[in-house]
C-alpha cells in the first residue's frame, strides 16, 4: 500500500508483461528502424512527498569474466517530474525535442558509455532485464555525466519507494 492507503506504487508497461519476453524491437536484434527503441513505461500511486523519479534498467544476469554476475546497465533516466505519468515508446534521446516537463529529465550513460537506451544483444537468451523505478524526496544534482553508480549513490537516504518491472530476454 502507498502511504495514503491507496494501491501500491507500481511500474508497468503497456507492451511488456511482467516476467514475460521483451519484444524484439526494444532490443539490439530488432530490424531496421524497429531496433533499440526505448519501451513505454507508466507508473501509478507515487508515494506521498515524491519530488522526482529515477529509472535504472539493468540486465541482472550479465556474466563477467572476473565475477559470476555483474549487472549491465541499459538505461538511466533521472529527474523525472512527479507530474509526468510515464515515458512514451521511443522517448530516449528526445527529451529536449518533446519539451515541457520532459526537457527537465536527464538520461545517463549506459554500460556502452553512451547516453540513452540501448537494448540487449546477447550471445544466449533467458537473461532478466530489470526496470527499477525510484520515487525520491529530492531532485538529483549529478553534473553533466549521469551514470548508474552516481545515481545509486545520490539516492541513498532519499528513496520513498521502489517498483520493479521484469522482462526476459
């Protein structure tokens, strides 16, 4: 339950069913213009006092030669105004073009060292892609280069709620 007694804080997508397969056009294995498109996301029942939102998307089953598993970052978005109720399909890279409240958002670097969404391209399938939404009590001030690490450090002590959507790739 949310702090006001309503339903729980929830992250969903109209095109991704929780714990189901990620549609191909959101991956690096799509075809032509239907490739590496950021998926649409929606959220409901923000915790009371939410001043901003942040999203971190990771492959939580990514193998590393030196460790058993090291999450691989696909997308980071910070300073999402609480009045925005979701991100449309293909949003990545268009926050300034879309203007208004979207222009206040900042996309961070993924693990390819590029800002914005980059979908998975895997040697083997069955990996879990975790979309995690954080409701925060303050805006983040991360400078020009936003990363997952800087984001997770900055939100310490400011998280009012978390919600997760899981896709399989």
